[in-house]
C-alpha cells in the first residue's frame, strides 16, 4: 500500500498554479520552463470517475489456502513468444527492471502470458508504455490467468460495483501531505505479505499522474539482489529464520479513520529467505512495512536484524530501479521478490492508478535454490563478487 491513498474529505485548498488550458498552444516547453514547476492538469470532466476510490462496508471471512500453479513454469526460457515482434527491450540495470515496447497487454496469447510471467519472475519488474486499451476488465482478466485475485481487507476499491479485487491508488489536489508521518524505510514494502499466500504477479496501471518532472515515481528493490548483498555467513544464518508478518497496523489505521476492515487482521509466519519456483533463485523475503518480529531469537537480536535488513533494502542502490510514469503506463512485478515504495513530492498533481494482484504459493525455502548473482555470473563468465569488506579502497563516485 503506497502513501497518500485516501479519498480527500477536507476543505479544498487554493494552489498558486496555472492549468494547461491557460497556456497558448504555440508556446514551447522552453518558453514556459520554470525550474521545479510543472503544469497542473484540470480534471473537471474526469474519464475515470467510476474508478475513483471508495471504502465499502462489507465483511469477508478468513482466506484459506488454495491450489496454485505458476504459469511462469510454462514460459519459454528465452521468452521467444513474448518478444517476437517487440520494437524495443532494455534493462534498467543488471539486477532489476526491464522496459518493453511494441507489446499490447490486452492482446496476449496464452503462450505470451506464460513468457511474461517467466520474465517478471526473472527481472522482478517489467514496464510497458502506452497501454491505452488495457482497461480494468482486461487487467483483471490477465491477473486471473495467473491465479486467484486478491481482495484487500482495508484499502480502497473502485466506485464501480463488482471490482472488490481491484486496489485503488488515489491522491489529488486536495489530499493532505503525509510525508512527515512515515520513515522512508517504512514506506518500502511488498504487498500483503501477512496473507497465507501473498501475491506474485501484480500489475499497476496509471490512469492519471503528474507530467514529466512532476514527481510521483515508484521505486522497486530486488530481494534477489538483497539476498546476494549479504555475506555467505549472514545468508546461512537468515536461511534458518522465520519472520512474523502482521496486518494489525493496516487494520488499526483504517479503524482510526472510521473505515471498515473487511477481513479480520492476521499475523503469519513466513521464512525469511524463500525460493522462487520459476527461477530457482533465493531471495530475501522481508517487508519493512509488515514484519514485526524475527521468530526464535531474543527481542534485541530481532530488532537488530530488522534494522539491518531495513538498511539493506532502503540504501543498497544497485538493487533499486526507479520508474517515471506516464499516463496509461503499466508496471508488472513479482511481489515475491520485490519491495516497492511510492514517492512524495508531486502535489498538487492528481495520481490515480489501479492495481490487480493474484495469490501465489505459500512461501517456501528450498536449500537447493541458487543465488541469482552467482548463477548469472557463472552463466556469463563473470568473476564472483568479493564480499570481504576488511580491505582498503578509495570511495567510488
């Protein structure tokens, strides 16, 4: 759940901004440029009003375990069905993030969907621009191909009936600034990891957002790469541990705001290191937003592990990718192997997106799993990474 998702309920503020329609059409970007300022779009006749957020007062029973088969296991090892005919594809960095052009997510064949799942499991998050025809029904249909859709217990759903399995991200020009309420590390999270079967393949489509340079980016962190950032001694230690993932903080926050909690909160134990069934790679399975304790160790040790892993996730730059959104863009990520964080600083722009996520398998640690970094280095003939920090070196800019 990203920051500033609530429907505004307070008085409208006056912002010293001009709207796009006030500018003559012939003015260029250079002639209207002011450092740090972007034009604010008017939404008087908003085309996605039916997908704006609401909090229905309904209640569901507890989730039970359901069978799951990962469609990524059916994908081609080189993703040839998906990539046939693409106009461009590139990685953001070696660890995480790939952008593909020339693909219409609403028109994929089953073979292409299987390849997409395999690619997402491999790269963590994949980005698609200009997905105008990927409407909410197509988004749900693709999500259902990968598994049972998750229904969130506390966050907003669309006003349009029958979409309780869609999560709405919404902030507009009247929303209050919440950045002072959260530590930056706390904003990093993977979605609903307290569930028995937390989601895998998760799509987010931007319906409206700030213009280029207006902020509102999303960041992802690879938990494959977070695991690989650890020493072999720390890896072995954490492989022996489990963590408590709790829904209590979300439920308490909703009740404090007078909103319904649609399913009773739970606390679930999951392994601290898990193995992805598609890639066979080990990843950290740690969630700064939901992990409350490490099982089986003293509190002072648990707190130290949590602080340490928070730092690894939030400050290890090479495991991050940052995406600058445009309208109708889609990000598709594997929630099992990524944390993500929204960013503040985009007021007074509207930021509206819809998310669909499917349940995956119950998290499992397989000691026969591999390290992503070691596997790829061996495959590409690269030297293995030195993890001995006791030597001396000049700082590398």
